[in-house]
C-alpha cells in the first residue's frame, strides 16, 4: 500500500513559520516537501476535511490547518515523541469513498503499531474509523463522547452514524459506551435501545458527579470517537451544533488524558470542528490542539503491561455467599488501577480478554457481598 497517495501535504505556510526549539512542531516529522519515514513512529496525526456527512459545507477546507496552527505552537510535553503528521486525507469522490479511505489508512497504520489521531471533519467519519478494525478478527469496544446519540432514522449522516456502526455486518462490536449526553437532546426511546443492547451510557450530570468512575469505561475502549458538540459553546463555539451546556474544555482534556493512558486504545478521532462558527481567536481549534496534547501526555505515561499473571499486579479474591462464589480482582502496582476477571466462553469465535477495567469502588462493593453492575454487564456480553 502506498500510504502517501492518500494524503495532501501540510499547508506550506504552517511549516514555513518559525517555531521555538521547544515547540511541538520541532519534535515531530511532517509531510511537507517529503512524506515522513514511518519507521519507529508510534502516533500519526491525520487531518480530515470531509464534511459532507453534515449535509452542508461551510469551511471544511480550513479546519485541520487551524488546529495544526495551534498545536504546532504548543510546548513539547513529556516523553520522547515519535509522532508524524501525515497531512490531510484526500477525500473520496463520494462520502462512502472517504469512509473507505479512513478504513484503509487506519488498518495500515494499526498493523504497523501506529496509533492514528484523526481530527477535523464531521462525526460520521468515525464509521470509517470503526471499519478499520474489521480485519483484526477480534471484538472491539467503542467509546463515544457526544451531547447526542447519533442514531436518528432521518437527517444527515452525522446524525445516523452510530446506528450504522451497530448494524454493520459482520458485527465485531463487543461493547459501546457513551459519555456526556444531554437528556433534553436525546429521544428516550434511543436510551431504551442502548440499554437493551447492554451498552453503557453516562449523562453529563452523572459524569460530573463521579468523574473518576468513568475512567474504567475509557480504559476499556479500543477506539474513541469525540464529537466537539459535547463541549459547552463557551469553550468550543466552533463545534458543529454547539450547545450552551456541556463538558468544560478541562474535562474534555481529562477524558483525552485518560484515553491516552489506556494501553489497549489504538485510535482516536476528534470530530465536528467548523472554523466558520469559531471566534476570532479560533478558540475551538486551541481546545482541540490541547486535547491532542493531553492525549499524547497520557500515551507517554502508559505504565501497565496488562499481563495479569506477572508480578506487576496484586491479585485479590473475594468470596461471596451467592453465585458466582468468588470474584477475582487485580490491582496494578505501577498505576494503582483495578481490573476484574469475567468468566467467558472458551469457544468464542473472536479473541477477547476476560479481564475488564473496574474501579476500587467495584472491589469495595464485592467485599460487601454485592456483585458490581460492571461485572454483570460484562458477563452478559460474553455469554
């Protein structure tokens, strides 16, 4: 596969600017006059201009460049960066062609152990992000951050794409979790659908009241899809369908940091930026750039091996008076994070680790003789 043929270079004015030696730009490889050598690269930035899923196009051609302009000026963070900016994905003749290109690029990068960060474009592009896992022959877990549940039967594709993911065949979606939705934007019947599928969902208010308790949901994800409309318009006025209520920019960055520390997460997309609606200082582009920065900070802070039989983990066995008779937990000596074992079907068609992320609160619940809801939901999915 000639991956360079999928991309346009980074806008020349961006890499011709003068940057300080400790800037983000000075630490990465980028597609300017030459395509970057991907040998040894761990993370690839992928700009996207495709907005046809919205049914309208205002300033899609500027989105990725506005985000880069803010990102390149940030200071280098922790860790020895091995990051490449591949430029902007060339949109297909049809929207479905763009989905396929995202699928092919994502498949190529992940096979080479490179984590793609997609930014720009409309939220329906996470369908292509999801399809890039299709050839992996394993079940995957999706995490979505969005003010709405994009499962409408009518309207632009940006309002329907989650339904496309759920209904896609072959089905390789193990679980889905949705964070920060706002009840007044969601039809209650869609919540019923989500619950019947045993998918997890956390309203904005619930997330705020127990922010640390959503970390295991983030840590369970293989891919993260973040719609900027989940961030309040005061912080992200340039989000498509910006809402007055939502996450703060700080909370969005915290979610990205949690996602970065997740050893199993292998792609992230931040969608829904429209410069046309942004303020004069391009505040929203700055927010996206800092979200990416915090994701990288989390990535270079990864500590856990996920080898639960190793000496890196302490095993805890809790006895119960009911079935199951015991629950097994693991605590990382490196990060302090918790996991629990879930009995599973050994004949499962796809490989699936039977140890899922949890919290210390789940362990405390088990000690009181109660089975954590997280355990029950995971058990149902594995049956």
